[in-house]
C-alpha cells in the first residue's frame, strides 16, 4: 500500500480503542439506565447480555446465563431489586437497547 504525501498533505493516524459496554457502565446511574432500557424491551437474550455487561463493569463474574436462570438471584448479586410499575404501551423496537447507548452514556 502506498501513501502519497507531499506539500500541503498531512497524514494523521489515530489509535482507536475497541468500544466496551462494561467500561461505559462505570456508574450506578448508567447501570440502572441501561438495565431499565433492556427490561423495557423485554428481550430475554438482551437481558442476559446486559446482566453480564453489568457484572463485568463491577468486576464480578456470573455463571453462564443459559436457558432459564434465576433472575432475582442474579439481580440481587449485582445489587439491584425489581419494582413493579404501571406499564406503558410498547412503542420501542427490540434492538433499541444498544441504539440508546448514546442517550444514557452521558449520565
């Protein structure tokens, strides 16, 4: 590969880090916002990934969450509790949890 440089050209090379959700979840407010977002979507596979990311962000290891798992036990281990709220009419897509990353990352 050739890179042509000359007068008037500047070449900038930046090292990009791999994006890491657990690194982004570095406060309790971010963890709660992320978990709430995933719970709203109601996708079990996404919930399992979210719990794993939250555990990693806290430096904890969870057993593999395959098949049915004890949600309450895992939430308690991560310091969360469940609370029933009046439901809203669903208006969000299943894949929205990751697309909302920017909205709660600034918390």
